[in-house]
C-alpha cells in the first residue's frame, strides 16, 4: 500500500507537470530533469491527491517551473516526465491536477489528459 501511495503521488506530480510544460515559452535546447519538476510541484501533491484548497506554495512552484522552462525542449521534457506517470493516476487525480493551473492563474494551450501530445507544447499562456 505504501508503494501504491508513492506511485500515485509521482503520477499526480507528472500530470501536473505536463500542464505546466504546456504553458512555457519557446526555443532552446536544455532539458529539465524529472527531479526538478517533482521538487517544484511537490507542494501541489496534497491537492492532487485529496482536493480541497491549493497551497500557495503550489502556485509558487508552478511559476518557478514555468520560469525555468524557457525552451521548447525544456517544456517537452517536463511534459514527457509527467506523461510517463499518467497511466497510474486515477481519473480524480487527473481532474484535480488539470484544475490547478486555473486556480493558480495559469492558462494552458493543451488539456491535461492521459493522452497529452507533448509535441504540441510550445506556447506560454500565463
């Protein structure tokens, strides 16, 4: 059960990260590692898992991630990291993760789903 909980948390972070990637600016070649994405989005985990109120630190983490993902490659890397865990997320977790950008004042060009197309992540919409 502890392993299942840890996997669900990682899946939730991945889903949320994909939403963030889709809101980043374009151009470049660097890649953002999944560990960075997880660290920035960790404050969002409680909301993704349980709903309720989004922690202000979650919105701060999203903004930090957006600011660090300057290139298309960065954004696609974050999206791919998130997508790799989506198959383990529940529908409720995906719904909660998809709600966070709006709650934090960030608009995304792509919907958060299990079938996100990371190749379409290029625009910044916040």
